[in-house]
């Protein structure tokens, strides 16, 4: 078969992957809409059982992966250059950082950077014996939010990216999640492995994107409602979805090196601009002080607070509300965001790839949380604004706007923040829509784009699902489905770690770290 024929064959829709994942997704969403309360109750009981019986496994495996990632970076495998000894990078450092940052954090850190610290400050874990609302609780709150949103998740994403990039660039395998596990599965099992793994990935990722986008639509609605003085509802969410969907669909349609690159660099500049405004116009000295103090707390208590399960505090639900669900969410996104990050690895050593994908985003996220979360903590601690009461009265999506209303030119700042939300979510969804399209094919290789019609289909589908969930109140059951889906994705992540070691040891013995004897078309 000629090379052109091979490429055409690889870009065809894999029906064994697409339809099972799509049907499972449609069934889950439909069940959530029709049987909302009953399904929510069932999923709640199931999740509680998983958290109680397997929370220890999810948390301990998370710590192991963090240490494993550091070990790979400074092992001989870290010397391997993705694409071979003479491969050249395709992105500048700034472009790479922007793509990595915006492609991974999405709406999450914008939504939680102010609200989560207040939860930890007012309801700290019982085992730490912190007085709610106190100074020590405030420092813990910033440090714990930083822990949740930095090193662990970026290690998850990056180690999966290394496993996929290594076989894609150096072994000529397809750019796929399943290919990242080939080393531990004999060839005869691959026809079953690939569609099964990718069908689960399609279902899990669509649920995750839809719920995240649902939160984003509600936050955009809350912001525009405060700016223009109206109560947001279904119409507001529809307009927001109608704006966001074309942005990320068009960006994804144009490819990683065009639309996504420009979108991510612009969004990153907007992040820095907005953070600088809040830092300078807000309680500057307090933000700087609590940022430094919380970083010290974070560094000194990293392992302790990464495993804070409160085993002997049976009445404390904090671990099951925060630490364990975060591990599940990060495991869901790990193979899929790893798939996205892998596309930027060419020309970089594995050591460079790991350090750049983990360290700079971690530093940025800490500054972001210290700035926005520190502002929220200051208002609550000083008594200027009862942030805790505002969360309960107006919801988490309104939190940032309540605080921004205390700043000069508050309406302008709210408008800037709404625009930042739109483009931040568009950049992450862009990357994940491309991933959905790629794993729906028979085996697109790195450097090849999936069919553009698949990007359009998945882009529209996830946007519509998010909107339907917003107007129907069906988000909570789907969040339950995400927690359940986190378990198999955790197993995929672990399998890719094992496979990475085998592939790395194999390539260390090859000239130029290349093995192009792939039997895939």
C-alpha cells in the first residue's frame, strides 16, 4: 500500500471506537435527563462506596506517579530525544508554554481559584485542628488549593504524554492512547485493546468536557448578568454557547500549529494581564505575603497533605469532597491531555519535556491562586466582604464577580474576566476536541491532522451536551459518571507508566533512539 493510501486509511472513522463511545455517552446523558433524581441517588451511593474502599488507592497511586515522573526525568530515559537524536523542535518555548498551560487548565482554575480557598479556610480538615476562618486556616487554604491544581495533575498529564510521544515519534506507532500501552500488550490483543480503550476515552472525555463547559456557561452568565443587571438563564447560556462553540471549532479546524497556537498565546497574555490588575489594585502586600507563606507550607507539607485521608476522623467528609474526587478528575484527563501534549514534544528530550510541562505551569498556577485566592481570603478575614455567605447565596459561579465588585472600574474588570473565561475554555476545548477526533480514527500518526469533519462533529456535540445539561439540571449525575469513569482511566495511566519504561529501555539500545519497524500502515 502506498504512503498516501496508508494515510487515507488511517484517517478513516473507526466504527468500533466511535459508535460504542458515542452510544454510551448518549445513553448516559439521556438517563441523567429522564431519570435525574434516581440516577443521582444511585451514583451517589456508588461513588461513596468507591471513595471509601478505593480512595486510598487513587491517592497513593497519585503520589507514586509524581515520584515516578521525577524519576523518569532524571534517569537515562530522560536523555532520549523525541523524534530521534537530530529532531528539531516545532514550537518556541513561549508557544510551548502557552499551549501546555491553556490546553490543560481550561475553566477549572478560573472557576475555583477564589472559591476553593474559602471552602478550605471555613471548613478545614478536622485532623489538622485548624480554627475555621483563622490566619492558619487561610494559609492552609491557599497551599492546599495550590497542591490540588499543580504538581500532581501536571505529572499525570505529562507522564502519559511521554508514553504516547515516545512511541509516536520514535517507534512510528499511531498517535493514540492505546499505542502508549502497546509495550505491555501482545500484538494479537491490539485489535481488541484499541477500540475498547478509545471508546472508554471518548465517553469519559465528553462527560468531563460537558460538565466543565456547563460550569463555564454558568459563570459567563453570572458575569454578564451582573454587568448588565439581569438574571441569567437558558437564553444567556445559549448565547454563551453560540459564541464559544464556533471559536474552538474554528481553531481546532485550522490545526494545532495555527488556530490553537494563536488562541493559546493570546489567552496566556490575558491571564498575565488580568492577574497583574488584581495584584496591583487589590490587597497587594497581603497577596505577596500569603503567597510566600503558603508556598512554604505547601513545600513543607506536600506529602502529608497529598495523602490527607483523615482515616480516624470518620465524620469528616473533607477528603471525599476534595482530595479523592480531584484524583479521579485528573486521572480522567491524564491520558487525553497527555495525548494533546504529546503533539508538542518533537525535538525535546524527555527530561526537557517533563520539566517544562510541570514546573512553569505549577509556578504560574501558584501565583494565580495566591493572587485571586489571596484576595478572597483577605476579604473574608478582614470582614470587608462575607465571601462565605456569598457562595451560599449566589453560588460558586458568582464568587469572582462579588469580589471584583469591590475594585475600581469593577464593571470593566468583570467584562475582561468574562472574555478571559470564553477564550480560556475555548483553548482547552480546542485541544480536547482534536483529541476526540484523533482517537475516533483508525490510527492517525503524529504530524497528521484528523479529518476536519470529525472535529466539527465533536465540537458541536460537546457544546450541545453542556447546554442541555445546564438547562435541565442534569450536570450532577454526569459528574457522578465522571467519578466512575475515573477508575478505568487510572488503570490506563498506570499501564502507560509501565509501558513507558519498557519502551524507553528498548530505545536506549537503538541508534539515534529510533525504531521505525512499526507494522502499522
